[in-house]
């Protein structure tokens, strides 16, 4: 695959020009974009997957949902349905996608919706939930038909957008200059301990605008695994062989974390949002103990096997009070 993408390098300038002009047409108002009279916050990135958008959405939900009537809106990647959908009891990942289902299962006080057309999705949300106060757009930074009032762009510590090029050879959906549209840039999946010098160096390499703030975040893994019926301490797996199943864009941090704990496991790695076949599910369910991600958990039919566990994660942001203040100030502006 890497060789094939290198072969496609001659198409990089063409892709760059097309996306560059598309963005300029929106900047010059030649293409129409809709603004809103209520807070719309967008979490996105420049690259293709793997930057930690869902943990950031969960962080924002935790921050805002107790004070505002809140909804999340995403494409619902991997779902079989096409139209606008609001998550309801007994809904599945095939209806709304795995990440929206994860949000719906975790947060009972918010509305979770999906629509590939974010402008239509916002319209439908306000029509069905007129008292709605705040909407979080998940992975919508390139959806220029909607003008979010507050944009958070994520870039992974080991795959900074300043070191990348656009598709099809690189991983960027749009040129690096697109990051200038964001109010906040968050470097995600950072090591637990980073020196001030390293943070300064990375910030300079990202070339933020004077009105942008750069933050650094890391993944905090839970000490407890959870299944449909029980829980168990992760450290207690030491000396027990298990199977790690991942269907995410970048499983490397999780694999590294479990390895550094000295745990003994085999790793079954699948592509992001992988739809498990019947034979794959049979293979996974034949394992004596399975550990997976929270996103993959619901797609593994865990209700039929109490030996399938997921490892919850949380986002930790350096200077969290400053980050939260920026978000809350934006939301409060709408009174």
C-alpha cells in the first residue's frame, strides 16, 4: 500500500490545487456556507483518522452537558442507513455507526444524531429539538457548507500535520494552511511527560496564528476493564494470555501501553470501523479472553460473551482550565 501511494505522487499537486481552490471559494463567499445563531463547535483534523476525535467529543460533552441541552452530530461512518438519524433505544452501529453508538450508550443526557449533510443535520436537529442549545460537530472540519463558530483541530503527536502532505501519497485531507481556520489546535496522544522545551518546539513547528492557542493532550487508560456484565482490574491480567482486538485507525498507543505493562497478548488488528464478518466473530468469540477498545466493543456482539472486555480511556489536557475557559466563553456569548 505504501508503494502504491508513492506511485500516486504525481496526483498530489492536482489534489492540492482542487482542495485549495475549493477552500478559497468558500473564503471568498463564492460557495455558500451557513452560520448559526446558537453555539456550534467542530472537532476535526487535517489528516485521515487516528487523531482522537471521539475522546475530545466526550471531553466536551462532560464539560457542557450538565449546563446546556446538547447534541452531537456526525456522519456516522460505517452505518448502513443513509438519511438523518437520531439515536434511540435498541439502535445498533449499523444504524448510526460505532462512535455515535458509543456516545449514546455512555451519555444519557444528550442527543446523538448522524447525517452526512451537516447542514441538513443541524436543520433537522433544531426542528426535532427546538430547545437544543449547543451542537458538537464530530469530524466536520472539511464540511465548509457549515460555518462552525468554534473549531478545534487535532493532530497526533507522532503524525503532526506539519510533517505531512496531502492525499493520495500523504494523509492530509487538505493543505496544512487549512488549520488557520481553527481557534484551537490540540496535539493529541502525547507522552505522559513532555518538557516545556518540547512543547515550545512543536508549537513553533505548527506555526499557529496569533489568534490560535495550542494545547497538548494525552490518553489516560482506565485501571479497570469492563464487559456487558462485569469488570476486572487490568493489572490482574498479568500472567494471563489474552487476545487484543482493534478496529481503529492507530492502535499503536494501546499496544505500547499494554506491552509496557508486561502483559501477554496476541493482537488481531483490523482497519478502522471494520465490519466484522461472521467467521471473524466466530474466531474472536472462540478466544478465552478478549480485550478491545470501547469503539469496537459493541460490534463484537459482547452480550453473547461475558469474556469480551473493553478498556475505557479519557482525555487529559495540559492547561485544561485555559482550554475549558475558551470553550465556555464561546458558548456563553450566545447568552
